C-alpha cells in the first residue's frame, strides 16, 4: 500500500500569473510524480472581498465563483468551472481533493439589523460588561447576486451568537447577541479566554437547528457539485463539537463512505486539548499536529534544543494514527497572526522527520515546492519583502517516501543533536529500505541497524550531501553519516 502524502496547495500570498485553480490542474501530474495522494485546496467560495480574500472571510458558501457578488464573479482563486476542472485533473492522476470548510463565522452581511446585545470582557467571554442594549449590525445575508439559486436560506441575527462591529456606533467590541437561543456563547472545546466560541465576524450559532440543517445540505451540495473526497475543517476549537459530529456522520451515512477529514485544532501549549477534542468527537477526524510544528520552530531557533525530545508532548507521539504532520501553514508563515516559521536551515531536517517515518500523515507546504515572493507590512506597519525559496530536498524525500520508506522502523534518538532511524523495507516495494541521519550541530555519524537482508549491499545519500558509499555489514549494521546542520537519506545503490 502506498504511503499517504498531503500538500497544502496555497499560501497566504499566492501571486503567480496563473490563478490557483489553473495551477492545480497544470501541476496535477507533477504532484502524482512526487508522491502526493491528496491536495488540500483553499476555500473555494465567495469571500467578503471576492478578488483579494484567500477565502476565510466567508460570505456565500454556494458561490464558487459563479455570481457577481462582493466585487466580482470569480474568487481570488478562479471560477467555479476552473475549480471543478482542477479537482477533475487531480482525480485523473489518482489524487484526492480536500475542500476547506469554514464553519465558524460569516462576513460581509448584506443588510443591517437592529439587534439586542451585551458586551463581554474580551479576556473572559463568560463575563458580561454591560446591560442589554441595541445596535445595528450586518447580520442579514440575502445573497442578492445569487438570487436563491441552490439555496433560498436567509441568514439573520438568530443564526449568530456574536458580532464584532456596531455599524451605528462605528465601534468594535465583542457583542453577545441576545436572542431565543440562550444567553451567552455556545459551549466549545476551547476554554481559552473563558470561552473561545467567538473568534471573528458573525459567529455562527449551532443551537439554531435551521443552521445545522442548512450546512448539512451544503455538505451534500459541495460533494455532488465538485466531487471532493474530503475536508479540512477550519478553527474547530471554536465550534460546537456536536455540530461537527452530526455533520460528518450525515455525509458518511448519506454517501456510504468515510470521507477523509482533518481538523485544525491549533494548540502549541499542551496535548491535553487535542486529546480532549479527539475524545469528544470519537476520533472522527485527523488532527493537524501543531505541537510538532511548534517543536520544529523551537529547534530551528535554539542551538540548545535537545533533539531527543523533538516528539515530546506531540500528537504524533500519543495518537500517531490521527496525526497530520506539517512544517508550516498559511497562518504560521511570515507576517501572519500565528507566525512561527521554521528557519530554512532546519526545514529539510523537519521534512525528513515527517516524510520518512512510519507515524503520521505528512502535509507538504506550497512554498517549499514552488517558492513565494511577496510584499506586505509587519506588525509595526513597516513594508517587508519576503522571499520563500523552494527546497529541492523536499521533492526528493517525498518521492523516497512513496517508493522506499516502508518496513520496520528502528529509532536512534540517543544523542543531543544527532539522531536517526532506519526503515527495513518490505517485499511489496522493490529496493525499499532507508536510513536517515540528521544533526543540528556538528557533522554527525551513528551506527544503525537496517537489516541483515542488506548485508554486503551499498547505500548512497539520495540527497547528494555526502559523497561516500556505505556498505552494510554481515549483521545488517553500518555507520551512517551526515553534514553539520543537515540531513542525509541513505538508500540502496541500485545495480551495485
């Protein structure tokens, strides 16, 4: 069975000449070649600013670049037809497509409503800081450009638990909407800030059954319209988990299949929150291992980081069958809210860890394959020019994962800065088997066992960093090497 490999096929500042959906279709064959089995696509529906938004300021889930709304017909990524063709191109190459589902909020309402609210303490959302009063807010969504096609559902203030802008007052705050659904915010998995139900814009309230049914219907519509194979769920720690469970079960039962679903439960503090989410939802989703990402970030910044602890407190250590591992994503890249970008020198080492081990499903990041150049402003408002260079070793290791990274794994995480592991290979994959050694300090070497069936065989560094050849001894052992601050991936020299 082939190893699974995902790719996040976008980043916050995609600005190439081709729109993204065309780029997906153009690159589908290449993605197959490097071993990608599933592509996570950004939100395909209309945002508050059609031409600019990446897709997370959700306006209309049913407008995939088909209607003249919010400043244009196309989304930032292209048209509905181009999106569907991109997914078809992936399918033609045996690759699954994952749609990004943003269920936490809506933005860009069409009409103002007079609503009853109370303000809350932003540092403790369970604490009201005012009596009930009235504001005007953009809480009514009529989608005039779509004119009821696909769905006639109208969103109003009874579909939301909170907003952050009072149009009449021209004031920003966290306003808890007072309506029949109950006082205060919903119970959600995250207890940060007292209750982290409210994140941004108009916060969707799943105590309203009509909202639940509308989004279950949308799930059916998006599957049947686009033929997507699974979903990435945005910001799940801010969403009522009962809805997530019901939504997933509904789709799986309706189509008699298990959709691949990975949830963003961002946590870089401790594993308990993610384990609680897994328990609450019965393990229905994969989870992005943000704690492993954070360890990579720390290791890339701290010369004193102990590589023996790289997996400590991570999902891949505790629940590897549910972990999707990654180096960075659009939120952690430079200039973003969760900025924690892993330094370039460490990125090949981190990719070796997620691509060439048994545990977890790795997710590549678009700039590490294609690069990225963009200008923006930093937190102080200063203009910043950012260049993200592609990392050639990533494609090589992804191919090795597909072809060779199989069989028993033996770990050698027994040194502060130099660690490694071997994979013994299996009969199903010809010439499979690999030895990996990396060092965050000086040049490294380590004696490791890869298996007696390789006795007398010659191994070479597939990344080309080390020129020597290594011969496995009669007991299946050899001394493997790597450069300082680098990684080497040792594979069988074919024909030797």
